[in-house]
C-alpha cells in the first residue's frame, strides 16, 4: 500500500489519500491522472489494468485501488 500511496502523492501531494474516498466523484483525479496511474501501477506492481477495470469504484480511493491491484496480482 505504501508504494501506491507514494505514486498517488506524486500526482497530488496536497491530497490525503489515506482518508479520501471520493477521488473520482470530487474530480481530484482526472482522465490524465488515471492514465498516468495505470501506467505506473502496471510497472510497479507488474499487473495489467484492462479497460473493464477502469470504473469509478476502483479509483475513488487508495483502498479501492489497492484492492484492485491485489485482485489482479492473484489472477
């Protein structure tokens, strides 16, 4: 989780990603952020986030995003 929080903090250092659960709903993360995130996550965690996984529920919080990464790692 620390690696993910670091990636997120690099994008938006002003956001408390451990507490925020409305990253998409509140427009904190935009489409460019999502593309950057996916690229960094694919590289850092050696997973592939396909189009079917790119839904707001998976990106609204660091916790949800980390849960997605863990599911992908198990596949």
